[in-house]
C-alpha cells in the first residue's frame, strides 16, 4: 500500500511538471508577454524595459525554472490585470467551483447508480431501454442548453430559483443539475456494462447457489466489482469539474474558477491563466491518485500487489 | 427414502434459433451417503441438470418436472423465497473453476460465513467463524485462521477448491452437487480433492451428485453412474457394471474413445464419427442414431424404451448382444513400431527466466521457468513431454518453436543451430499445433485461405498447384470438402483442430510441436484427433514433440517420455519404462495420482 502510494506520488509530481512546462511554452510562444503587459500602445523602449524588469529576455528554460521554483514556494506571480497576487485570487474563486463540482458529481452519481443497477438487472426490458435512451439524450444535449432550459423552467416560469449570480445554496441548484445531467450518461453506461458483465460471472452463480437474497447478491457481490472502474471515471470527471466549468459558470454568472479563466484569457492575463492550468493539472493528477487509492481499498488484488 | 428423487426433469432454453431441449425427461435418485455421477460430453445436458435442480439456470431457461423431491420437499412446488432456503441450505453446490467461483473482492472468511448467516439469522459471527475454521481444518487447509482474512487470489487452485468445499458444508447440507469440481486442477491435486470428498461423504453421510465429462474419473469414485447424451440418460447403473459391461452403443463407444493409462502404446482408439445433434424443436426417436454404428430403421421411430440388463438400465431398441463388439476400432492398429532415424532435434541445457514487471520502488523478481532442460528427438519419433501447470513445458516448447530466446543453452535442428537459421527456414522445419485453434486461426479468412497461407509465405510449390496441395492436405486431415470455404467460427472445436493440423503440415515440416492439442475437446472428438495425429505421423514419417498434462493421452501416443517438474526435466526415457517403472519420486507421485484417480476405492 505504501509502495503504491509512493509510486503514485512520484507519478503525480512528474505529470504536474510536464504539464506546467508545456503550458509555459505555449504561453510564451503564442503571445508577446511584454505587449500584454504594456498594452498595444507601448513604445519599443517601454517594451524593452518591461522585458528586462520581468526577465522576459532570458532563455525560456531559465524563465520556466524561475517560475517553477517560485510556484513551488507558493508564489504564482501577480495578475497583469488587477495586480493582485494570483494565488489568493484563485483561492477566492475556488469555493464556488468546488461546491459546484461536488454537487454536480453528486447529481451524476445519484442518477447513474440506481439507474445503472436497474438497467443491468432488467437487461433488455423496458427500464433498461428507457435508461439508455435518457442517457443518449442527455449526452447529446450541450450543458449550456440544458442550463438554459432549467433557467426557463425554474427561474422564469416557476420563479422558484435565482437565475444568475451567487447568493446562497439556491444559486447552485440549477448549475449542479445541468452539470450532473451532463456527466451522468457515461457513468451510467460504465456501471451498466460492469454490472451486466459481473452478473454473468461464476462467483455470482456461487452466490446464488448459496441462497443469498437478490439484494445481497447485487449490492454486495456484484456492485463491489462493477463499481471499480466507475470510481476511476467519476474521480477524473470530478477533477475536470474542479478545474471549473467555463460554460456553466458563464451561463449562470457564477464567480468560479471557470469564469476567472475565461476572463483572464480574454485579457491576456498570462500569470493567472498559467496558474489555473497548473491548478487543473494538479487536481487532475490528485483525483487519479485518489481513484487509485479508493480502488486499492476496495480491490484486494491491487492493494497487495 | 432417497435424499433426492427426480422424475421426468426437462429443461428448455429459449434461443434465437428456437427452443433448445437441453434436458429431455430424466429421472434418477440418490440415497444418503451415495454418489451418483452424471457423465456426458459438452452439450449433453449434465450441467444444466445440476443447475435446474435448484432452479439456477440461465435467464432463458425453463424447467419442468413431475417431481424433484429433496429431503421430502418437492422443489418444483416451492416459490423463489422457499427455494432460497434450500439453496445453500439442504443442498449445496461447488463448481468447476475455483479460480473464478469465488468473489475476488471479498475475503474468504466473509464468503464462507455469509451463507450460514443468511440461512440462520440468529447465528453469532464468532460462532460462524469458528465453524468455518473447523471445516477448513477438516478439508485439509493448513493454518485455517490465517485463511479467513485472505482473498481468493492469494490461494492456489487446489486450496480454493478446498475452501469452496468447506464453504458448501457450512450449513450442513444433505446433498452436495459437484459440477466438474476437479476438471481445472492438476492430476495430483485432483486425486487429493476426490479423496477429500469421499472422506467428507462418510463423515457427514452426504448424498453427492457428481457432474463430469470424464468416465474414468468416476469408475470407483461413484456408486452409480448415469450416462447422458443429447439431454437424456441413455444408460445408468452400478458404476463398475456401466464401465465394464456397458449395454448402450454410446457408452461403449465413449469408453473405447478414452485413452487408457494401462494400455500399451500403438493400439488404436475407438471413435465416434460426427457431432451431437442440435436439440431444437420436436425430437423423435433415438438421438444417437446419427452417430450410432448399429443404427436400424426402428431407431427413428419413438424414443426407445428403457431396458434392463445385468446391473444397468439403458435406452436402445436392440439387445446388448446384438450391438456387442462395437467398441472395436475399425482400422487396424498401428502396432508396427515405426522406424526411428537419426537425431533431428537437440535441446541442450536450456534455461529461460522471466522478469516480473516491477514498479519504481519494487525490486523486480525473476521467475525461472525452465532450468537447464535437455532433450533429444530422433526423426520419426514421438516424444511426450508431461508436467503439471507451471512446470515450464509450454515455455520449453516455445523455445523449440523459436518463439522464445533462451537465456542459456542451445537448440539445434538437424545439425544447425536454431539461432543460425532465419524465421522462414525455421517455419519450414518446425510447426506448432496449439490447444485452442480458435485463437490461432485468423477469423476473417476461410479454411482454404488459412491452410494456403504458409505456402504463399514460404513460396512452396508452383502457385497454380497450391490449391490442389491445400485440398489434399485438408482431405488428409478429414475435413469435409463443403467446409473448405467456411470461416473458423462456423466450425466445431474438432474441425478447427483439423484445420490447425492441416495448416501445420501443409509446408511439410519435419517436426511438429503439439501443445495440449486435445485438451479443450470432448473425449469422442479427442479420439478422432488423436487417431488422425497417429495416422499422419505414420504415413508422413513425422516427428512429434507432444506436450500434455494428460498422462493417458501421452501414454497412448508417445515412444519416449520426458517428465517436467518446476522447470527441470526430472526423468526421461522409453515410454513403457517410465510409465511402468518410474524412477523419480515426482513421476511416481504423478502416476500414483492418475492411477488413484481411476482406481481409488
Ligand atoms: S436405439 Fe438405435 S440408434 Fe439408438 S443406440 Fe440403439 S441401436 Fe443405436
């Protein structure tokens, strides 16, 4: 278990470093940071001045190592736009996005789990067909569209939920539904396929031959096996959600990380963009690590390997 | 009163091709302390019978019966909830694959106790665990307390089957249904498990329903035998009588088909032509009539009535006398010792080790699969290589085929080192036949194209002659002509193996490496393939390296034998000598297990 953890940690650090280096390259190659800093009207001398003060005239690798060293000590630089420190800026946006991510993945799992199990045990019956059709429809719906439909229903017609902005828990209901609705189909499919496969295994036949109740067979014997890949996928999706959903935060005007990312890109606020990419990468790797740990806890074959 | 009394059990399966009559009206009963064995080839309905008793068939299955009385309760009249109290309660089941029959993510202790806790809700967990430890001890599991928190993947196959058996006995059942419980195990382990079952039967006065495809296995293990064919019990009776004096033509053929450990090499196996019928729709008459060597006009009428002969009951329109002598081979035995020429293959001190993949922090472990193995093969000879799983016999075969480069040692073929020749030259000289032809035949090519491919690749014969050469080879391998344009998926297992053999031989190799070529086949099909291999070897003067875990098959075919154990060749020599006067302790144990398996009392 410890060896597994150690191995995964090293992997995580390596992936984080590689991703941040690639972003660094992209950012420096796609635009002139000095112009972004000084504005289009800046003179040649002013730009040169900016380059020297910000160290932009050094080789890229040196610049990256400099940035990475600072980043590791928690200094992610300052926003070109608001001149605030980047780290507190992002941290201030994180709670909104994190709440949204937790609620969305919750909605997705709450939909996928019972439907996936039901579809698998009633394979080929109407409930199976219904579940799969619903999944197909929801996957085909872009999340901004389901978001707008929700706004129309609850916000405009019924007027029970706030349409936009961030006030209280009620502000999260519609965005979470829209995002959860979006992540649920793939979770459902994976769970259904896993359950169908598991229900046909020899050990399920053994469990039936023992006279166990159907409930026990499904929840204890089948689900424990079928849920393993679903956990990995859910963790990855959760990581994506934590990086902020640009579209949904825009539709509902939620001040989350996604919104910040969108605004920063528009303003060519490179330090912020760079930091958000790094954050997303770290979260992504952490979530994968978490999924592996959960799987390790649930699957003895991994745990003792 | 019998523990189990089954009358007129029928199982229908709904399939896309129609209703499949998997079990067609069978009746039998088992007393306390008695073992009744249902013997049959795949598709005979034996496993479906076992599942149907407790209504555990696949979802497309429906059962019907006059009665299935277990311990004075008629199971056919119970609803699902009542049936659940019987499953794992009065009747317990164990299955073939100990590797997959236990849930990989639940601990042994959990899986052993959960049944008891379900059936006797008041039971304390501590008490259940004590019973589990007690039963594990009785089932010969060392350190039983340590097993409870372990998981299935941490146990060997034999140990898992012991755990399965112990687990089945937790509720004190009166009937144990064992579906091929030893088939997936090595010979030595098989014998131990049978001994254990017999011991437990005595201790608990168990009635055992034993399902198997292996007639020789149940000769002494079962008290009575029922032979199933096409969903019916065609013959039943006292075990010894069914095996020594069978009355039904099918039983006779089945016995003649099985290679015998006690018989000398060179004799020819009996065989059954054709395949079992597809049991769709309305079925009339004797279903064996399509393969029966003594079929008559009357056989197509009604289903034959049950008749009684000494010690057995059977369903056939004829007297045993009228059909006697039908186990006898139709072609003369290949008794003349074939000429053995100069040395063809020499493997010297071959060692192969594998590195287990390790992660960043794991020290990588190595497994020594073959250690310093040497063997020689003379032209025209059959060398049998026997060993249990993990003995390294298949790895050694891969080295000889040039699929694996040994760490040490050398392989020379007809005087030239294998390393010196290129792949094409090697392919011309050595060809493999594997256990599972399905995975080695290209599913997208027709039979004709598959067999032709080696000729095209190696540039043998004039292109215009190739089709004819392919046809001749397929004829020789006994594949019906109308199948030449079919795809592998449309063939039966035996037919696919014929194609694999034709493909191996079409390029005219001098050495054929057969790796468990009949292990996936039914006895009657196995005998067809073994006879074919024997004929080809004699007619074409081939040399075989014949690898198998099945001692009787090797005994039947091999001139010389090499025994592998833990990567080493521990004994080799003339087949008669090794089988009759084994010198190494392992060979002795192996033969004793195989013999005990067949002749245990
Ligand atoms: S009834 Fe006819 S076909 Fe069937 S086994 Fe007897 S002789 Fe053969």
